[in-house]
């Protein structure tokens, strides 16, 4: 076995070190170091034969003997690359930073997301999965968080991924922003909404909207000359469009449910609707209804702000011009929506088998997510009608607005508002069974229409003066179906002087159970759904009391959430941070509660037999005083 002898100290110019075979001794070193010189220090731990040693020739440089400790210290202080071969000899050593383990991809992360669908409306799911291990850390981790949420993994796992994604965003603040940064911020905002904290989601959404303006993503890629040199494919251009539309939709939704959601001034005037892309398999599906959904949220926001201030008198509320412009706007909007996307039953008072078959033929060919989207879109349209007419309908509960004191014109106006609210609330309920069947709901976004319907059912059953039933029937405002479906056993929704409780009760139970399901998904951080759940349970409890007290024993019981609502007497949203580092601006205020998110609150109405449960909101008190003044 050959060995490498220890070099002996020599005087300068005294020759070369001795090796195992004198016959194969290398020549003396030259003055200049060859371009690929190898020192004896590099070979200290290598055993070579005499023949192998001779092949090194003049690439061996004699250096002083180094101890094992010296070698380890040198290795630890130098980059683990061959500087000469890689060209990194003059690289900035400050760039050699060890990656944070929290931000590195793992096999567990991959197993969590690998079975997710590759078709999403917000981003290119196929590209994300194909390049999972090379995706930016924040983009990868927030998908792990959303997948953990949808798969109902323990909450600590969901929040752990969210915190790591937020940490990665902070680390990347100094990097050049791209449309991927916008998509990452969108999903951070979406996750916060899913966990029931819309206020915690706003900072992320606002940053995403700011980036959209900075990167000019609100201008379609086809009309962006500054992108031409990138030679983007149709798939890449569509991915950029989806980054805009996902954030724009979320902004419109916040404006519809919040009284003070002024997030950005961007518009969708200069960008195309989401279209289908195949490569060759489907990457994106066409979603023209996304643009319409944004518009209906815009209309709902206009209605919310219109009702933000209570009128001066009942006469002001009954003026035909008060809501006529918004009503005309809704009707004009409906003329632009293709009929195949509108799920409207022939009559509002029952859903026939023919209606059900027509609905299935319209949406069954769609992806389940797209079906949920279309169902929610239709529910939002009907919610807009309910929210617009609800204040006028509320006039039917006060003594000063009994028909005997009103002109025929005002009687017809109030009767028409009752009809509009009731029929649209019933049409919303027709969509609920299919939505429950799909089981694709994952946030309170789908709850708002059903909360609006529950408001209408509760008011008509518990607050509306029964004398208005006679006016409704006399003016043919309420239609009674001539051939009800057999499943209803010849029963009709409209009774003598009330809604048929035998039909309405199961509908209300379904709404309560839907809210409960979403509330359970939100977990311990729930803020947005909890007040909605408390309110609908209290409404159901009151409706059951009015019908027959014995029904309470055989139906849904008011659980601890409802009991807490009765004690607190105020339905409000608690603001919580999902991550200690996430800044929630409202937490700096004197109160850590806020108005619950919905299209329209109770408008001053109070729930419960004692009328002691109120809705928290900036306009609630003025509306409450209005009803008391004219009661």
C-alpha cells in the first residue's frame, strides 16, 4: 500500500519533497503556479499510488503541514464550491447565507398538496405542482396552509404553515416584486378570511392591490407593450389575468360587507374576462361569471352605503325615487347576464321537478368549484333585491304605517317590497340543497345571502303586522301555486295569515346548519361567522316560540353560542391576529370588536322575545332610534 510521506522542512530552492518512489519523483515547482494547482494540504487525507502521484506532475505545491483542526477550520470558513471551476472566486461572500429551515420545502409539504386539483380560477395549479420544490417559499407555504385548511387538519398545523408563509413574505420584502407576489398576498388574505378574520386579511389584500397598480396588472397582457419582449404564452398571460381578477373580486366583496372598505381605486375596465386555456389538457376554465360577480358585489356595496344613514321620516323612506335608481341598475345588470347562468325557478313559492332538472342541465357539466361559484352568484343577485327593499318592508311592522293610515300608492309600495323580499329569499333557499350537496363552501362568503334570507323569514314571521297579509292577497302580490309538488303533500308556502311553518322550518334549519358548518371550519380564531351563527340561532329560537312552544323540545336547541348571544345582547365580531407579527390596524383602537361582515345588518331591529339582542354597526343606532320614533 502506497503512502504519502510527511513533507520535510527544506531550505528555499533545495529541491522537491521525496515520495514513495524516487524513480517517479515530480519535477521541481516553477515560479508561477499552474492554473489548476493542487496543494498537499488538499491531498492530506488521500492515499495515492506512486503511479497516480506521478501523474499530478507540477500541479503539487509544497505547503507547511496543517493539522486536522486547521483543515476543518479552513473548510468551515470557505464556500463549499470549487472556486476555480465555478467562477465564484470573486463572488460576494455575504450572499453565502444558510437557508432558514422554516422556508425549505419538505416531503411532508409535497404529500400535503400533491393530490390537489390542478385547475383553479386564481392561478396555474399545474405549473405550481410541477415546480413545487423550486417555487418561492411564501408561494409554496401558503398553499400548504390552504390545503391543510381544506383537508381539516389540526388548527395548529394550519396556522403553522400560515406563519411560515408570512415569515417568508417578510424575508422577501427586498426582492423584486412580480405577479407571483400578488398571488401570494391574495392567498394570505384568503386564508385569513377562511379563518374568520377579515380584518386580518385586509393588510395583505391592500398590499396586493398596491402591487397590481405598480406592476400595471390592471391592464390586460395583450395590451401591454412593456411585456412584448417576454414573449409570454397564452397560458402565462392568463395566469397574470387571474392574479388581477382574484384580488379584484376579493376587494369588491370587502366593499359589499364592510361599511369602510376603501382599499383601492382600481377598475376592471382595461382587462379581459378570464378565459379557457388548454396545454393540451385544461389549465384554466372560462369564467365569464367572475366579472358579473364583481359587479353584483359592487351593487351590494352601493346598497349598503345607501342604507348607511336612516331616513328623516317614514315619508322619505316611501318616496318612489328612494330606491328606484338602484332597482333599475339591478334590472339593467340582469339583462347583460346570459340566461344559462341564471338559476331562477318558475315560481318563487316552490321548486318544481322541472326547475330542478333545468338547474342540473345548466351547471352539471361544470367543475364543482365552478358550480358553487354559479350558485353563489345567483344567491348574491337575489340578496341584492332583498337588501334593497328590506327597509321599506320593515315599515309593515310599525303602527303608524298600517294600511288604514296610508294612501293606496304607499300601500302598494310596502306590499311590493314585502313581495320582493319574500320571493327572493325563497329563491335563495332553492339553491341551498345543491350547495350542501357540493359541499364546496369554505368561507363566510357563501353565508351572506342565506343570512339575508333568514332576516326576511324572521321578520315576516315575527314582526310584520298580520293585517298586511290581506293587502298582499287583495293586490295579488303573493301568488299561491295551483299544483304544488307531491313532496309537499299539497301544502303551500303561504298560509292564511303567515308563512307555512311546516315548510319554512326545515329551510331555516338548513340555513342554521350551513352557518354552523362554516363556523366549525374557522376554528378558534372565528370572528366573522360567530355573530352570524348567534343571530340565526336566536331568530330560529324566536320563530319556534311564536309557532308553538312545544316545537322547541323537538327541534334544534339553542346551544351555548345562542345562550352567549342572549347574555351579551350584542352581535359583534371579535378581531384576532392569526400571527403575532400580522398587523391588524383595528387592534390599536379602544375596542377589539367590530361590525360583523354582512350585506346589511338588522337595520335597528332587535331579536328575541324581549327584543334585547342587537347588531353592532355604525348605522344601527340611528335606525333603532328611527323605528322607536315612528312606532
